[in-house]
């Protein structure tokens, strides 16, 4: 070792050792005065500087030649040789036995050897230095004890070191000496030494954290860090004095029991945090010890081994199989103590084959916890590990199905393959049917609806009861909506089933038939609601619950009952961060409804927050979600992130022959983006492609994708007014059949763009009247912009500018972040559109005169309060003795000031104002009374 390192080693070892050296000086003075003393330097762990301190004491006492020095050191290899250590202290001319003695014979030898020491010390005081007494042979240890009991009248200083508890490896008389427990270096001392060696602040912190104040480890770390960065793991090829030091201790310098304690603590701290005290006590039970380490030393050792460098070094010294066995036992201790399933399962991941029942249970529970927390990869790892052990067939099938569901969004091929295996493992017909529905849903998500239908047909053929057959037939019809060729036949089958369908199946049968008829333009929104709402309270087969709620929510959304649709979706879909289960075709429907309902309500940031992560995680992995992608892309387009919208649409890729209705939604979104780019012909092409796809499903109504309106507007831009008018008139016909304000108002706007002139103004006026009180805020803003421009073009600038300001107020409300969310600054497509229209119309944005209800006059507030309570305009007119026109005028003014479009929004605003008033009134009193 270079001289520089030796100097550093001495400086480091002797830091904070003044008390130890002072005690040695006093003992030496007493010994030279003929009052012999013994001194024991002990430490519970290796590396605390016992040998270095002993060497320093010897050097000081030998410096002036005042004391004769005798040195010996115990080594494990010589423990079987009697008097081996004693022989190191005496010259060859002293007769020291080579064999073990007993009784009087041993006493005679002990007495003779002490006499030799006394004779030599009489000539010059003697210092006997014995290092590592705990490794000495038993005979030598007994002689050391014999000498300590007779040392009081001898000019002898006996300095011993031992790695043991303060009582030492042998009994020593307290009257003639003292034991010193070498303590760890303080953090400040470690930092001083590290900085003196030229290390930086971060490196000094590493020395503190990874050494626990152990002098030998501090020295090793300083040497390693002075040579460059430490290796990242125990398998790294770079040399590490720190790792070698710990490994050498574990393999060669500690007893088997202490070695087991170190390994157990390293395993227990493998997550990087010290093991809990109660677990430390249990670990001691795993490693029986005649003299167990003290709780304080266990805690110190536990803190040291929570550092990855120390932990990896200890684990590197383990024999094959030891670590897995310890993980198993610690996992069992944790399980018995009621620890969290994740804590138990994280240990079991290190066990090759979790072969016991409690292991599979813990892994199962941990997977469920991880899924709820959104840690899908972790949950999948637990289930894979559970499957590597022996399981009964039913449990293996269940775990396989659950793992397939977790893998599906991230790898369609792996998830579907796993689900097929789970289906094959199930032997019970009912369970096989459930597995078949999960596999079919996965195949739909993987864009293989034809294969999904084959799986369901095969399950129906082996079903052993009539009700199960009907359940599968109904689910098959739902999946058929993703296949053009099968959809009509499925509806025909449902019509035949409807008269005899069991009560628990009938709601979904009715729902799917109603979806078809609504899309085919055969019924109105009012008729749909009359069918759906009574059936929401009806009992439904649990196997069909999510599918029925998905169908009902779809119909409610189309009928513009957005809060009700959202409520049904929230009933079944998990709250973030728990991922949705794509092996449930009903949940797939509800995902679509939740996203589109938020989009229709103008909650664009909500659409992105709830769905973008799933869309992005599944993109390129075989699971393509065209409808969700379309919703996320449209929402990004609406908030002004058009480039990101194009990225999302492009990432999905072509349909590849898949005829699902979801691709029609994507074509519609692509058309919107083309139109925003001014590429009108491409927009027309995509609108018509959407229409062709919808028509192939007999879906002619504009309730889902108003492709005719979009195409009419684009054709108008291309100067093809005749074609635009034909599409707009057809759209208006179907919209009036359906009857919601959104569809009719939207169609009227497209018709106005196609016809122009007076008819356009009349159509836009009618559309605005329909849309103002409706939940279709986006369509309302667009229509008001067109209406304002039409009025200005007709020479009525005042009305035109008022309509533009009203449109701007709606756009501002939609762009505003939700209260308390700290959302982004106001921006988006609608705001850009209204601001441009205001500039062109030379109109100023209406200043905001107040916040919430403060903006209202007394008359407006009174009328608004009555309207919020549910009173009609006629009732308000009667109560306040006002004309109905006056009531309507005040309400219209209130809507504009509050930037709302319907009565239901009054309730929230006025309630918020009332709460503000209540809080303002109460708070001062609360301060006085508090």
C-alpha cells in the first residue's frame, strides 16, 4: 500500500479516539508504577479500528523504550492448537505445552508462565498486546484470564482486542482493568476526513451514508472514490476496496451466526429502507446466537445495510440458495405478522417457485393492490411469478386470465395468447363461457372482431343451458356492431329473441335493438328515453351488467342526457389510476361514452386527462382504440393543439380491413383536422368515407357523426353549393326525426351555409334558439358566430355584434379551467374563432361587470333564483306580476352575464354565491369566538 494511503489510514482510524488513547496512557503509567492493568478494546462489528487503536497504543509505549513489548494475534485457523497464542508471547527458551492440559497440570503451566512474565517485567515494565482474542484457542484465553486476575501487583499492561460484546470472550476482573467499546465515527468526522482527502460534497455524503461511521469502510470508500466512480452493482467488473472489505468480513472474519444476521438484514433491507424493529427481532430468531447482538447494534447494522453499496456487498458474499431461503422466511414472517401483501410479495419474487398456498395468495393480493394503484407492470410481475409455481387448475386459469387482461393494452399478442390459454385451462362450462367473453373483448380491442365472433359462437355451441346460450347470443350481437357483415344478422336474431328473452337479459336485447333503430333513423330521442329509463331499474344478469349499462349510456348520450350517461360510466369504470379492463366489452363501450359525453359537453381537458394515457400506452402495441383516439385527438384540436391531434390520428394507422364503427369516428376526426388546415377536398373525402362506413351499418342518423353537415360546409367552401344543399337537407330531415337541439341546430347551421341569404338567417336564428338552452355549447358558439356574421351581412350590425359577443362568452366559459384546478390559460379553437369574428365585425368583447351573481341586477337575480328553483317562465310571470316577455328578456340577459346557456347551470352559480355570502358573514364571528 502506498505511504500516502497508510498516512491517511492512521489519521482516519485515530479520529475521535482521544478518550481511548488517554485511557491507555493512564493504564500504562499505572503499570510502570507496578500497578498492573488490563484494557479490552471491543466492538460488535468488524472494521471499528480495534487493531489500529492497539497499534497506536503499542507505538506510543514503545517510543521511548520504557516498556518491553510482547505481541500476539488470534487467528481462526489456529483455534484448535492449545496455547498457540501464548506461544507467540514467549521466547523459544520458555517451555510452552503443545497439548491441552487439565486441572492441576494446567494450573502449574499457567503459574509458571505468569512467573516468567513477572520476572521479565521486573527488569523492565511490559506491555502485552493481544489482537483478536476472540479467535484465540481456549487454553490461551484461559491463561489471559488467569494473568488478568494476578496482574494487579505486576508492572504489566495487558491490552486486548475482541469482536464481541463488552464483557469480552472470557471473564476479566473489573477491579484490575477496563473495557472500552469503540464507537462509530460521527458524521462530521467522516466528512472532515473525506474532504481532507480531496473528495467533493456529494462524495463525502456517500462516505457518511455507506459507512455508518465504520472506520474501515470510511477508509475504503475514500480510497475508492478517490480513484473514480463506484461500480453500479455487485456484478460490475470494476475493483472496489469497499466491496472487497465487506465481502472479506462476511466470508472469513465473522462467525457463522453473525454472518447469517448480516445476510438476513441485507435481505430485509433490500427495498432500501432499514427493517422495522419488530422484524429485526424476528430475524434474530432466524439466526440463533448464543450471544445475540444488542438491539442498538442491530439497528446500526440495519441502517448500514439499507444503503445499496453495503447491501450489494453483503449479498455478493452469499452462497447460492441462501438469499432465496432468507427471502422465503422473511416473507413468511411478514405474512404471519399481517404485513401488506406487497411487502410479502416483493420478497417472494426472489423465490424460484412459490410453491405454498400462502405464497400464491400473497402474490394474488399484491397484484390486486398494484392494479388499484395503477402499477400494472408490477401487478403483472406478481401474477407471472404466481404462475411459475404449482397451482390447482382453477386458480391457474384465473391467474392466467387476469394476467392476460393486464398484458393486453401493452401487448395485444401477449394478452390474447394468455387469454386463450386461460380459456383452455377452464373445464367448467360456465367458466369457459366467461373466459370466452373476455377473450372476444380482447380480440375486439386487438381489431379482430371476426375472430371474436367465432370464439363466442364456439362457446354457445358447448353451453349447457338455455339461459347461458341467450346470454352469449346477446353478447355476440354487441360484438357484431364491430363487424359490418354480422351486424344486421345479429339484430335480426335479437328481434326474434326479444319476445321470449328472460327478464334479466331483455334490457340489453332492447338496448341493442334501440341502438340499431336510432342509428337507422327509425325512432326519436324521446322514444329512446321512454325505452331506456324504465329498464335502468330492472334486474340484469350480472354477466350482462356492463354491456347493458354501456348500451344504455350510449343511448342517453345520443339523446343529450350527458350527466346521466356519465353517471352510468362512472358507476362501472375504475377511478384513476386504476386502468380499465379491456377484456370487458361493456367497459369498452362505457369508456367510449365517458369520453364522447365529455367532448360533447365541451370538457376538452377532461377528455385528454382521462383517456390520453391509455391511448398512448396502447399505441403501436397491437391494441388500437380508434374511437378513444378520435375523442382525444378532437379534444386536443379544440384546445388548440392541432399538431398533437394529427399525431394521435396518424399513430393509429389504417383500419386494415376492420369494418368496426370506431373507424368511422376516426374518419370524422380526420376530416375536422383537414378542414381546420383549409384542405377542403381532403375533408370532403374523409366525411364521405365516414358516411360510407356508417351507411354500411345502416347508420343514417347524425346522432353520432354528423358527417353530412361537415361535408356540406366543406363543399360550400369548394363552391359546390348544390351538392352541399342536398347533404344539408338530408341531414336536417334525419335530425328532426331524432329531435334533439344539438342535431337539429347543427343541421340548420349546415343548411344555412349551403343556401345563404334570407333562408340562412332564418335557419341560424332557429338554430340559436334551439341551442342556447341545450347542453350543446360548442355547436351554440359556432352557430352564434355564423348568426352574427349573417346579421352584419344583412345590414343589422347591432344584432350581429350582440350575437358575436354571446358566442364569445360561450367560448370563454368553455375555455376557462375548472374551479380550483389551476388549469391552463384561456385558449382554444372556439376562442380563436370568436375573437376573429369580433375583430371582423368591429365589436368589442363585453366587459365582465362582476363575478357570478354579482353581475346581475336585482330584477335579474330574483328571476334567476326562481328559475333555479324549477319554476317555469309562466309561473315566474304570475308570481312577480310581469309579462312573460319581460321574464324571458331578464333571463336572457342573466345567461349572457353569467356566460351560461341553460337553467341547470343557474343552480351551481347561485349556490356558490350563497356559500360565499355565508362564509363572509360567519368568518369574522369565528375569529372572535375562536
